[in-house]
C-alpha cells in the first residue's frame, strides 16, 4: 500500500472521530411521569381506602359583608370517590391486609 493513502485514511479517521466527539448531543432527560390525580386534583394517598372519600382540605377565599377579601378559610374536599388510575396490584387482586375481623 502507498504511504500517502494510509496517511490520508488516518487523517480522515481522526477528523471524523474528533468531529463526532465535539458535536455530540447531551442525552435528553426522560420526561417526567404525570402524577396520578383524581378529578378533585388530589392523589390516591389523600383518599380513604375503605370509603374512597377524600380527606384533604381546600383553601377558599373569604369575604366580609362589603365583599372585600378578608383572608382564606380551609374547607373539606367534597370529593366522594377516587376516580383516578388504580395501582396495578388492586386491579388483579383486592387488598388482603389488614385482615378484617368478622
């Protein structure tokens, strides 16, 4: 083989390697998973597993007699049943623990 063609090939290899190293992209972060929320905006952990009622509190604006803003008042959430996505273990088999006493 000719020494000139070996030098040209090595130079092309080095240029390709360096251009790939300098222009590579940073790996994109995986997209965040959406939080499983109920229609009321609360998660499954804020709902009672026995009755499915929501025990979270919501902040409501309060106004005085003249209609002026006077602060906030915490009221119970009116959600009566969790309608969000269920955990996969509850889909195939109901919860066994804690045991119920009959």
